[in-house]
């Protein structure tokens, strides 16, 4: 059986990751208890780190063939690096610190800007230029994600026990659900979509 035909496209996975980070952010309010704030931030930061690494290892290299030298792709990696710096600063603070809210908001503002560029420029370009490879790239992303999640798990578990926040595994759970839903669709529909 060709498993790549059963894999969601890499662009669908990327959008889903963005949605999960935004959903975590939307649970963060100024009056949220500090222990919950810390759990939300840890979840969002871990999800962002894994997501950025997956894009850099799999998505951006594939896309650079489709848009060589394009300014909008060239700035993606530096934006990830800036995000990693902001995450490190946030982790070095406690949630009771007066500047904690502002730092998290600043991180999320930059993430939203970056995500907007990806969703309105990079993903549509990939869907035009890499149409035949989207499922195969999605499959590679899933394999690599499993390795990275295993590596990050200790931090995510620590955040969970403090925050009683069952979100650390959400990326994997929803990924599995998406893959199943995708595979349950008639093969003819999948073929038609790929040709398109
Ligand atoms: Fe990105
Ligand atoms: Fe992204």
C-alpha cells in the first residue's frame, strides 16, 4: 500500500499547527492564574519550536526550488531565529514577573505576522508549485514530528503537571484524527484532488 497517498498534505499540517498555537494563545488572559499561564506559554513555545524546525528541515528547502531567491522565503529563517530568542527570554522569566504578559504578547504578535505571510504567500505558492509532492512531504513531516515530540516530551509533561493542561499531546492526537479522516475519504476524491 502506498502510504503517502494516505498522508495529509504538508500545507494542511502547517495550517493546523498554526491553528493550535493560536488556540493556546486564546486561552491566555490577563487574569488567568499564573500556573496556567506558564502551562499555556510552555505549550505554545514547544509547539512553535517543533513547527519551526519541521518547516526548516522539510518545507522551506522544498519550497526554495519553487521560488528561488524570493525575498519572502529568505526572511522566514531569520524570523524563526528571532522567535527562538524571544522564547528563551520568556522561559527565563517567571509568570509572576510584571513583564511576562507583555513578552508573550510580543512573541505572539510576531508569530501572527509570520504566520500571515506563510498562509497568504508561501502555502499557496507551494500548493501551485509542489502539488504532486504535498502528500509525500506531509508524510516526511509526520515521521520527523514523532521524533521531535519524543525529544521535547519531558518539558511538556512538566508543564502539564503544573497546569493540568491536557494539550501537550494535542498535536499528535489531531494529527492522527486528520490522517484517519483523510484515509476514509474515497480514493477517487483523493486522486481528483491531487491532480488538481
Ligand atoms: Fe515559519
Ligand atoms: Fe509556520
